[in-house]
C-alpha cells in the first residue's frame, strides 16, 4: 500500500510539473475555442531573398528583421503569440464568425465580418529624414505625397483599384485607417548606408511610439526598399524604415517603386499583416481567409491569372512584391485582421481615437 501511495504521489507530481511547463495561454485557448495550432512567428527568409534585392527586385526586409528580433529577445515569441490570440479572439466574437479557426487562414475563403465600433482611425505620423547628400534630403512635397498615397490606399480611394479583376473586386476594402503628418525631423549624417539593424532608430529615437507611427527615411543599402517592426517589438525601435527614393510619388523616386507603395506595404506589416504567401510556401498561411494561398512572392507585373497552390494569386495585393503600379488593394480579411490590433487588449489600442 505504501508503494502504491508513493507511486500515486509521484504521478501527481509529474502531472503537475507537466502542466506548469505548458504556455499559460493554452488553457485560455481551450476555454474560448481559439485555435492557435497554425501560429508561427519565424519566417523562411533566405539568402535567395537577399540575392533578389541585389538584382533590383522588390524586397522587404521585415521578415528577416523579425527573425533577428526573435533570436535576440526570448520573450518576443510569447508576446506575438498573445497578440495573435487576441486578434483571433476578437474575430471570433463576431456574431457570424466562422467555426474552426476564427481569424486564422484558409486561403481564398470568406472571412468573418467584424464590427469594432472604432470608426475611422487617424494615425499621426512623424517622418525622420536622415541624409548624407541633398538627394536624400527629400522635399516636404515628396513627404506630403507619401501621406496622400497612404490615405488613398488605406481608404480604397486610389484610382487604380479599378484594375482589380472581377474575381477579387468584391474583396477590395476600405480599412478605415487614415494618416496625418504630425511632424518632420531632418538630420544630416555622413553615414552612407544604415543597414537593417535599427542603427538609425538608435541614433534618432522615435517620438511617442505608443500613439505615433514613426517613419525613418534613409538609405538602407543592399537594394532593400524598407522594413517594418511588427506589433509586439520594443517601443524604442517601433516603426518603419524606408529608402528615400522609394518614399512618395514625386521628387527623388526610383521606378518601378516610385508610387509610394513601399510605405503602404511596410505599414501593412506594422499593422500586423503578413505577406500574402505566408512566408512559407503553400503549407503556410498569412492568417487571412480571403487571400488565396500562394507558394511565394510575385515580382514585376504578373499576368492574370497567376495560379499557384491550386488558386489564383492575389498579385495586386499590397502585401505581395509586385511593382508599385501593379498593386492596388487590401482585402476585407486584411482589414478585419489589422483593425483588431486597435481593439481592447490590442498592441496598438492607444492609437484608436
């Protein structure tokens, strides 16, 4: 009997230890029926992507930057998990939410409609221009042109949205996000290339990042157009970095990335949108139901239809890698996803007005 009691005690201790090893939010997930089984944070950015940048093809460095931040900060994965859980939980609260994986992917399905009662959210923007020559010291007119592009793209008032094929025309979304220029800071610096390790942010820290979108305009180098920090990262580096010749649609701009869509794309990441191919081929999703699955980025101006993973790629989506003149929409599912970060418990809740 004594052996039996000791054995039972040991088993109880083992079970207790195992339960303590589980992430805190697993019990929460079971209670609110939010399926997190497909969540990922690390992405498959490879050396091939760097080669694409060197070849002059559109390359966003946000995913590699995210991988590096995850390696440096062992608490970031948990924060991003919790943010994703909150996003899916908010989506699941909709009266018409889908069963199964509320708020997660699906590739070409219909996302659950969400009512957030937030109205139009106006985000103040501080632009920090860091230049080593007169070209990089972009004009106020160029900066203002970028703000205008953002407002047209995020409010779906851009004229080129009429180019969206009928297959996706019903999915074009007004995100009800708009931007106002809150200030411009200018700094002369002899640094020719700032790279992607947030050095420019360290030298010129962000202004009130909890309530303001900070954009640093500087020469990144390596053919990289820009990169953004996803929600959950440290406040000291929160924001977006973009090359001066990829910012706005007038002045010192370089075709074919001369229509201000680099900022639209990177701010999409800042608002928690992934690339439409999920950065993991057909098996990995962008957590948005109405963006069809894809096996990788599209470049240039692809013909329609471009078919991958047994579905037509939404190549005209801002979260692909196509030329500026060939991307002109966010989807309804992307709108619903990005707006959850402004809801209760969201990482950018303080920005909602």
